[in-house]
């Protein structure tokens, strides 16, 4: 019962925040709302028993990625380009298509008569699984883990190469 | 207990918000933030399936998706800065070099 109350509380907040993130006018406000969105999503992860994922969600997303967004907004002029451009008719068609897709998938999910709860299908209760995640990550998933480190290295190098000031004598 | 469909509906709402943000906001920063929102919706589906099926693979996949999101945000924001420096705008409607 407590889990249901917590989930629906978090889900309603997440819905409102997700809509607000894409509709507010100023980028700074959107980043602040996105931080709260990710915090509440970490709460949902903790509710699902994924404590490790909840912690790295807070540390990496809220602590690193959105701080990066905040820095870029500080570097650029935050109030520029706020007016919306584009073709109204094309936007209406796109909006209709996305809404139809949303309604279709919602209908598909509610079509099933008996809703599945955790008691119906769970094979084992996952409690305090950080230890098992560590074991799997460094045994079965060691090569993807190393490739992820390579990906981060490539990300660093390309971010520096893309965003540096173009030098006078040679062009990149 | 909360049925699994409600978690998926929440993820679907978040993913739809992200899709609409990418399609409609004419600002590269908002588009990147919407992509983060979509990645988070996918992560929610992974964690839900992992928790309900009692299988840890979904949570490890979320670990890699978060790594990917960090790289994507870094490179995307570097491109935003480069585009702003070169064209003086981050409205994608004015970026017509490819005549898209």
C-alpha cells in the first residue's frame, strides 16, 4: 500500500515536471525542472529496488550532466532565440502523429484484462543488489565496460575538438 | 501493489513529452534536454522490467545508457557552443547550410 501511494505521488509529480520541462520559456528554468524530474525518477528507481541505479542517477545525471547544461547556458546568452519559428500546419500534423502513437501504445497496454503485479511474475525478490551488479559488471560484462570507458575517452576528445576556438593559421 | 503497466504508462508519458520537445522546440538546448528526457523514459522501462523479472541485466543496461547519455550530452553541448560561435544562433530553423 505504501509503495502504491509513493509511486502514484512520484508519477504525478514526474508527469507535471516532464510536461513543464518541454513547455517553459527559459532554458534555465527547464534545467532546474529537469533536475527535480531526475531526482523524483531516482525515487521511482529506489522504489523498484534498484538502489545502485538510483544513486548513479542522482550523481551522474543531476550532478554532472545538468551542471554541464547549466554551464553552457551561462556561456551562451540565455534569453536568445526564445521565439518559436516554423510552419504551423506541419507542426499540427506532427503533433497529431505523436498523439496517435501515444494513444495507440496506451491502449495496447490497457488492453490486457488482468494487470500484472510483481507477485504474479517475479521470480526472485531483488533486494540490496549492488553486490550482484558489481559481480556481473566485472565478470559477464567486462568487455562492454571497457568499451564504455573507450566511449567516454572518445567523448572527451571530440568535445574538446569540436568546441575549441578555431585557430588562425589552420582550420579544423 | 502497482501493476507493471502503470510504470510503462509513466515511461510512455515521459517519452512522449521528450518526442514532442524534440519536434517542436526551436532551440537546440531544449532539444538536447528532451533527448535526456527520452533516455530517462527508456531507463525507467529497463529498471521496471529488471525489477519485475528478477533479472539484473536491465539495471546493467541502464548503467551503459547513462554512460552513453553523458557522452552524448558532452558532445551535443560542444556542438551547440560551436554552432553558436559560428552562426550566432541556436535556432535550428536558421541552420540551413544543408538545405534541410
